[in-house]
C-alpha cells in the first residue's frame, strides 16, 4: 500500500531533485519490465516497496571483475575487510544520483555516497544477524551493495512505526488543506470516511473492513467500495497539493519538478483505481474522483482532457438531479426538521463545521445533495472556459453561472432586435451592466460574508475575483474605454492577491482575473510609457513609477510554480516582466535618463504575443481617459450608497430581477438598522441588540428566497435558503456565547 512521508528535509541527501538514469534498474531488467528510469526509485519499485538499484549490467560486471583480478591480492583483501564492517547508513554507488555518465561514474573506484533509509520503501523482515538480513532481502528483490542501518535490524517494528507516523502526518496535513481551503466550504466527502481509509491502510489493509460502520455506508464495506474511496482519497490529495504548491518564494524548474512528484504519484494511483471500475460510473464516489481528476489535469495544462471529463461528470450527475426535482416539498420539510442544537453549542469560531457535517448527511439514502455540490463547483470551471467556448456572450454567461443561473441578463432588453455580442459594448450598456455587477457584489458582501464572518475564506476570495473579472471584461470590451477605471480595478485585484491569506490556495479556475490584471498592467506600461512619459519629460511627475510591477511578477511566478498550465502559457510574460522590473529597479533620479532607457527597451516587447486571448490591444478603441465617472464604483472598502437607486438599472438588464430586488431591499433595511442602533443604543447593548435585529431581517430574507424558489420549483434554491437560515442561527448563537 502506498505510503507518504513529510516534506523532505533539505539537509538529507534523499531530498535531492529526481533525475533520470541512463538504463533500467536491476529489478526491471530481471523481471523484463519497462522501467521509467527515475532516480532514486522508479515507479515499479516504489509501488511494490522494493529497493531500486541502478547497478551495472552483466557486461559491466564482467569488465569490472576482469579489472579487479588484475589488482594486487592485498588490495582486494583490504576492500573485502572494509565491506564487512557496519556503518550507520545505507551505502549506494555514487553513480546512482547522477544524471549523466552513470556508467562512467560507476568505474570511478571508491566513490561512494551515504544515504539514510528511503522513507517510501517497505522494510524487509530484518533479523539480528546481518547474513540472514541480506538473504531475506535477496529472496524478494535484488539488493544493492549496502551497509544496513543498525536501527533497521535492532528493532524490526521501528521502521513500520516510522512509516505510519509519516503517512498519518502527511495525509492529515493534506486533508487540512482540502477541508479548510480547497473544498470552498462544501466538502464532497466526509472526513471520517477518509480517516477510516488511513486507518485501514496503516493497520490491516482490507482486513476487518466488514466490522466498520458509518452513517454514510452500509454495514458491509466491501473491497470494491474501499478502492473507490481510495481513488477519491488519492485524487483529493493530488488536487490539494497541486493548489497548495510549494512553500518557497523562489521560482526554479528543478524545485517545481521535485514538488510535483508526489501529486503526480497520487494522481496515477487514483487514475489506476478509476480505470478498474470504468463500467460502474454511476457510483457517486467515482463521479467525485473523476471531478478531482479533471481539476488536476486542468492545472497540468490538459485543458481538452479536463473539459471532456467535466462534461462526462455533468452527464452522470443528471440522473441524480432529475430524480429529486419532483420531491421538492418532501426534501424541504426534511431539511427544515433537522436538529440544529448539536452544532449551536460548538466552541469553534469557524462556523464552517456545521456545513461540513450537516450538508452531506441530510439525505443518507440519496445522492442529490452531493450531486448539487459537484454541480456548484463545476460552474467555476464553466466561467474559466466560457470565453473560449462562447466568445460573443461569455460575459453574460459568466454572470449567470456565478449566480447559479438564478439571475439572467435579458438579451432583448440589452440589445433589442440587434445581434447580441459582448465584445463591442456601447457606453450606455456598459453603465447598466456595471451597475448590475456592482449591486450584486455589494449585496453578497453585506448580507452573506458579513453574516458568516467568512471574509478570510477561499469562497469570499473567489466571489470578489469573479466579480472583478466580469467588471474588467466589461470595461475592456467597451467601445470607449476608461483606462483610469481599468487600472483601478486591476489594482484592486492585485490588492486581493497580495493581502488575502487564502490566495496561496487559489484554484486554477479562479486565476483568470489575476492573470488578466497582470497582463493589462504590463500592457499599459509597455504601450503608453512612450506616449505618456516621453511627451512629458519636462514635467515633475514621473509616469514610469506610477505602476510598480514587482508584486505582479512575484504573484505570476507563484502561480506558475503551482500550475503547469500557467507556466506554459505565461512563460514569455514572466521573462518580459522580469526585464521590466529590472529596469524599474535600476531607475535613477534623472527622469529624462530613465524615460530614455525605458522608451528604448519597452517597444521591443510584443504584448500581443504574451496574452492574445486575455488582453486585446488597448489601442483598439478610443482610449481617452474619462475625466468624470458618473457610475457608482465599488471596492473592498465599505462606502455608503443608496441600494434603491439600483433597482431601475437592474430591471432594465435582468430577465428575472425578483431575487436581486430581494437582496437590494434587505441591504437597505440592514443599513437602516445599523444607523438606528448606533444612535439610540448604548455601547454595551449596541452589539447584541444590533445582531438580534439583523438576525430577524436576514431570516426574513431567507424566507423570501425559499418562497421564490418554491414558486419557481427550484429545489437547489430551497436548499440554499434553508442552509442560509441555519447559518444565521449558528452565527447569532456564536455571537451570544462570545458576549457572555
């Protein structure tokens, strides 16, 4: 069974980057298997727990034997006596960890390198005798010329205990990443099930599984069910480690290969298990595993394969979703009757525990909720692909997908009888679209994230990045572009990327806004430096220092280090940014000299080559800067505005403005409550009284959402409204406990 170990110690020789050998290992040659020649251990030996040996071939052994017979007998006796002594490390040939000229290095006499025991290999049944130890290992697999570590045969169980500790620690850390960041607050599998899988791997493998009982599993848990859950577990770890990336600040290709080795290994394990049950894809755990596989392949740059798998997953989800639509009333009553008390007294400040524990257990005999959660996460991938798949309507489709298709733009209201296209938006239409985006984001920010106190979550980061992405796409595709506003939105995105703690766990499907902001800022500096700064050499303002691209380069390198997709597509942009940042750092106090230097170098950079899909040329339309912006602007700050002023704009662009109007009215009433309580109540009672009034108002909003969903026969909307009510009660009880 596959085992994991903690992050490699940089002081240990084993942590050296993996290399490729020039010939297969001894085990693969003896078994006539195809070897991937990966050092220090090939995939075949790593999978079976063998010691991987890249020793000489038969011909090399004969040549070495002939060479040794020519040496004096005294030298041979001395070497034999030296080899019989015990040391504290396993000894490998120096050529084992060399990439080139391995056969030549093997003949370099006594060049030996000492390495500690490999944490991924299985331990043999060592005894107290060195001879019996060597014979036991030889009987199962050819071994290198090594000196066994005393601890390996001093205590036969010590290695297995160390393996168990390493595996439990590393898998627990990976699960923490998934349940805290990667799952976006809606985990697709129960953590207790994953912990049982770890226990079964560390103790008895597949033995004793029939005794396992779980609320989500039948009493008998077969080996096939365990293997399907193992596929989910392996692919879950692969995606989580891919999104987490490396915790280093440097961008190095060698480190990137080493850090992606473990996720690749986990991905291959999960892929092999899925292939065994390709005819049984109606199983929900295989659908979840396939979804994780698609996420991993997208990060690795396999966009077509990832998209095909996502379409396959969505097709397999349709039976689970369609079978439950007729039972809307029954499920709503079952959801409302849930006992909330076990979660209300929790001492944890993070109320994510309720959602993680309750949502997957609502319907123990149904897969509808899990299918709904998978469908929700697939929408983020749709937003990532829409610009390529629907180039004329991608802005409208992205906004609808972000609202779970509950808010739709009216093409007839937007364009009338004319052809609908979002690549050439008029100034009047862009104002209406921006107002709709603005009010939607402000309602989400004020009603939902402030209620749950979840601003420091991945879901909050995704919502704001997607909102700014759509906002930026509207500005870029407008007939008259407001460069000042474009740069302001790009700056807001960079602030999110540099200050939000969850950015290092951002999924690849949500990176489009960041990449677009970096590319636009780079394009602005390259295209407009000569025209804006070259003509203003005599002015005091230095235009070249208005945009500092140092953070842009750091963020782009971080994303490239985590995702091969971005690394391949943005390699040239990284090099161009490095050159530009170097020029900015080398600037002098003489503005004329600096402008001359930048003006002579920047035109050599082809911006259209860097990001042809994300960044159309900024000089395509009239780029005159609008001096006065009449539309309301939104940012991370909580500036006040009148929500009712947006109602008319929302009705002019949306096909079904009812849900948005509920949010607008609720936001206006919340603002009135906050203003009234701040002036009439004392400081001691202000907080609790305000929270009580806000609780009643937000419960009213949730009831309106449920009623609207019932009228539209929307089961997902009913579940979202009910879960919203549960979260409101949980947050209020947590606040009361803190005040007491």
